[in-house]
C-alpha cells in the first residue's frame, strides 16, 4: 500500500484507539481543578439539627478566598440522606463513585458506619460533623473520624458536673430508635454519675413518633425515691418535648445531657421548662473566641448560624484541609493517612485536636452550658476526671 | 401505687382516644371511596404549620388557635379530594394507595422546600398544658379534654350519619354507591363531605398532638397515619365502629406494655404490639368488627 | 314520554347495545323482554344515566337527557328500580325510604308518603326500624319499589322485579304495578318473565343481542313465535 494510505490508516487507527481508550483512562486532574469533598448530610429528618452543610460551605468559601488548598479550590458535593440509614448507604456510594477525595458522613453511628464500610476499599477518610458515637470509629478504625468528642467523654463531663452540683438521684430514659446516642449515652452518664457517688433510680424506655410521653412521665413519677434528674440521649424535638411534658405534669425534675440539647430551636418548644436543662457540648461562641469570629464572618457572608454544629462542620472542613496539605495530594488514601496523624491541630471549637494514636476519636475540651431564663449560658469548661470505657 | 395505676389508665384512655380519632378519619374515607388515604398524616402536619405561622403573627387566643388548626386540615382535605383523588375515583385500590403515597411525598417536600427542614415550635392553647385536680388526683387537662372531645366527636358523627340525609347517603354509599346516585344524591357531594369529616377529625387530633409535642416537622405525619391504618385494620377496614375500637385497643395496649414490660424488654414494645396485631388478624382476618366475607357472597 | 333513539352502549371493546330504539307513552305500561344478556339492563341503566351512552339520544318529556348523570335524571322525573333490588342493606326500612326522598325538600310530604307506603305495604310498617338486609326477597322488592316512588317520579323503570321471587309474591308485585298505573304512573318494565309481564302491559319490545328485534301490542305478542325465538336465540344474529 502507498505511504500516504498507510499514514492515513495509521492516523485513523490511532484516533480510533484514542477515542476508545479515552473512556477507560481517567482524565488526570489539572492544576486548578477543585478538590471535591463529599457530604452525605442529614438535611431533613430528625438528625437534621445535628448536621450543617452551611457550616461546611462557609469554611470552604473562606479557604478558597485564602487561596484554596495546594493551589486548588475546594468544592463540596452535598446530598440529603434524609436521616435514613439505608439512604445513607445509597448516597455514600454515589459520592464515592463521583470520585471525591473524602466524605463527611451523617451525625449518628447507624447512618455513618455503612459509608465508612463502603469507603474502606479505597482507604478514603470518612468524618462526621455531629456524631458523638464512639461506636462509629470503633466499627472502622482505620478510616473513620469523629469531629466531635465521644459520647463517653461528654456524658462523663455532664455527670461529673451534676454530681459536683450536689445532685444524687437520676432516672435514665432510653430509646433504641436512632442509634447508640439513645442507648449508650445514658449508660455512660450513669456509669460516671455512680463513680461520683450518685444513684440510678430507674430506667424508662421511650419511642419517638407521636411524642406522647404521658406513660413515661407517670412511670418516673411513681419511682421511689423520686429522681432529681432525668438523663437521656435526647435529640430534636424530644430535647424540647421531654422537659415540656414533664413540666406540664407538674414534675420538679432537672434535665442533664449532652449536645443533643444544643439547639436554640428547642427553646420555644420547651417553653418555660427550658430552664431545667444543663448539658455538655462542643463549644460556646464567647466574645473573642475563634468560634464567634467564625460565626460573625459567616453571618456577614449571608449564612444563618443555626447552632454549634455549624461551627463543627467548619471544623471538619478545616481538619480535612490540614490533612490534604500534609498529604500533598488529593488522593483519598493519602489524605486518610495524613488525617490519622493529626496532632495539636487548632480548630474552631477547640484549640487543640489530636487523632494520632486515637483511632478516630479526638481529644478535645468540653463546655458545660446551662439554660438560664431562656438563654444559653456557659458555666464550666473542663476535661472530666473519669471517663467510662466505650 | 393506685394513683400510678389510675394515672396510667387515664393515659391509656387518652392515647386510645387519639388513635381512635386518627383511625376514624382514615376509615370514613375508606368506607365510602375505597381509598386508604395515606396522606391523612399530612393533614396533621398542615395543621401544625398553621399553628407555626400563627405563632409568627402572635395569635394567642386558644380558641382561635384551635379553630385555625381544624380549619386548615379540613380545607386541606377538601383540596386533596378535589385535586388529587377525584380523577382516580373509580380506579383500583392499588392506584388509590399509590396516589395517596405520592400526594403524601409531595406535601412533605413542599414543607421541606418552602418552610423548614427542622422541627419548628408551634403555638398551642395554653389551657391544655395545665393540670386539673379531680377527686384529689391530679390529671393533665389535655388528657381529660382529649378523651371527652373524642367521645363528643364520635357522638356527633353518629348523629350525622343517622339523622341527616347526607349521613344516610354516606352509610349507604359505603356498600352501594351507584344506587345512592339513583336516589338523586350527588356522588361528588357525598365524597366531599367524607373528606371534610376526615379533615375535621384530623384537625382535632392535631390540636392534641401539638399540645403535647410543641413542634412540627415535615415528616411527622407518617407515624399518625401508620397508627391509624393499623387501628383500622385491627377493627376491620371500612367499619367505623371498628376504627374506634381498633384505635382504643391499640392505644391502650401500647400504654399497657409500657407499664408492664421491664426496662430490658421495653424496647420490644412495638414488636410485641405488632405480633399481637398479627395474632388478632389470624383469628379475625377481616378485623374484629369487619364482616366475614364468604366466597360467593353477593356484595351489593 | 320517554324516547330512546338508536342507543349504543359499549363496555370496553364489547358493544352491549347496538342501536336500540323504543318509546313509552304517558300512562302506559311497556315491557322490555328478552333473554339473559340481551342488553336490557344495560339499556335502562343507560337511560337513567348510570352508564354513559356511546351514541343515540334519550328524550324525556321532550327534553334531551342523554348527557345527564343519574343524580340529575332522577330530578327530572325518571327513576329506576334496579335489578336485584339493591336496597340499602345496613339502613333500616324507614331510612331506605327517607333516602329515596333525598331530592325532596318537603318534610311533611315525605312523612305523608312514608305513611302511605306503609299503608300499601303493611309488612314494611311492621319492619320499619329493622335493617333492610333482614327482609325477605319479596319484602325487599316492595321496599325497593316504594323507595323508588319516594321521589315522586312520573316514569318508573323496573329491572326484573320478579327475579328470584315466589310466584305468589310475583303476582302481588304485578298487581301493585297495575294499581300504580291506574293512579297515573307510567311504567317501563324489564322482565324475563314474559308471560306475566305481557299480561299487564299495553305494549312490549323484545331485545336480543343488543338490538330491539320486535315491538308491538302486548296482546299480539302473547304466545307469539317471535318472542319464543328471541329467547331461544333463533332470531337473526349480528
């Protein structure tokens, strides 16, 4: 065959090969391509209060304005998993298939564990914003991280404060409807409370749904001795409904708990009963704090700061940014390795966060907040003496 | 101890009454139109958002609040009938159920998109949050009023169904719609009234639900309609007395289990309740008050 | 009084009535005869507006009522006592009658009519407070007729009133129809029981396979071979 024909043939064959292989070979990320973080968020449903896509977005806006990470902008792919564990897996897989560099998972162990399992083959880091359940990183220790402290830590702080305030008796309220927070947290609290000399008077089971707790109220009222305190892993709206119903029944009890109570939305729900609540949480936007600065800046950018989880979400993104920089790449496995080595990282809710050697459960300070006259007031800040084993 | 038992009996009655109200609303539509209206729960959510918005405009008068909640759910029910269910009126039972699910999802997401995803506080009548002392025992006003209101509502419904032409038409239409039309009664009118009644009952139930809960969120309608459906099935789908009986039994049984089960087993409350429901259905496949349909029976 | 012209009725792909025409004059008793499945019930159901017509016109007292739904047709004076009686089983006898008068506003008149029917059918008075499902077949038929009359129609159509009833009861019912005619009622009677029906009718039609195949004076049709043929299917098909 003639040279010209051979050249044409070669040309066309190469073109054809290129076209065919173009689908098989991934396009290499170019300079300037965004680093994408996936976020399987509880935008709706009972867990929505404890997640914050806005918090993540605001932090990403700030970081991109300061030049991004590794010279590339950060981008967020957020999806609503509707507080449903099954949908969480579906959404998680979707994000992994999109090729994200890391995933932020929903705020409970039963919704986050499946995503960590799906991400494990890629060694991709899975962080939660609002989850405090140590059961989550325990299930998949090499790639799961809580941004928040573990339930055992917060329960211990809350219980210690209660004991120090002179309270002696508690009734626990337990629910199996939304993961470990409803089951394990009350037990951690009881463990720590008993360690400090308190007594558990009884345990009462409740189911969320129609929010009629008159039977539970009656059960507690019939306990002998009557408990001074009620402790439960309450999430919104139960965090407001429980105090409301106990107060309606004329019962004189105080409520202790952890970050489930940290939501201003519960104030109108609880009404006057809100003043019975004390809880341990992630932080408080006091004057001059990094948290307040973050809130103020985001508000100026047009975001609405709903509650502490807004700050936590920002902190999650900040932790990821740190890991990406140390890893020097957007590769999920590299980021995961770098994240696991985090030591004394300066966050927004806490001045020093470490993951090194802690299998995904960070060491952090806690703040105790009490509701007084319908306002959130920080009353203490410490690390508890005794921490129950998970 | 007796005070505790008495208190729990009042609780049982109140919860049972609430389920009875919910079940009755569902049953009245089913008996006439052969439609399991799974969007019934959304009628309660609508009332809730009405109460939420009333908080924004500072409506304080409790009677106004109650009227608002009931009015909104009734209008919503009428709108549902006109917009969603009229066109599929003669379709199969499955079509009806699927349409109802679809309507339910649409309404839920309308609230998610246009109002809020998270629970919002609602304004409810203050007097319902009080305690009343009867015979030396203290009872929440809400429970007493709830039980009484349900009884009155049921009575009113009975009067309507027995003494008014439209009531007679509704009872007759449950078995034989075509012949009712032959009496000159307009089909549309009968169905509209059925939906209006179901909306009214949902609104009344909503007042009590929100007085307890104090918060509304887009997906909260699911649990009430599920309870209502189970109650209807227990009592016999299509039977109005069955719906009331099923609701009372389900509610009372739930409270009973709450009281009786030790803390370890308490988590199995729902599992036990539904197992018992299953057992009831094995013994009474048509429900407790449902008619046993023998093969070959000529249904009108 | 009633004119059905070239009525076509379809059930899905099947043509149940293929161009049927009949008339009923004021004060007459007209019978519509034919075997099971001939289309008689379909035709009267279409006439009263329960089933939509695919073609043809229905005129009542000169007025075109072809497109009127059943609820409205009853309002203009035409009503149907349906096949199988179809009394409201869970309602009492009294409630059945009250519902029959649903279109009326005059409570006193309704009560008076109920009394009158109780007079005509004493058995109904005895059972006034019991549920209709407890009545015997014959009693239910009386109730159904009384109920149909409660709206004071000018033309009463009855679909197989003798079905499943003992001969003695059938006789009673047919006597009743004659009495009604004497009081000024116009009647269209659909029947399988040809002989009995013809004996009280002025005119009659015979229907087969969705068409009217014969029509004429009742006296002429009694014992006629055409009628027998129509029943046994020897009449022309298609």
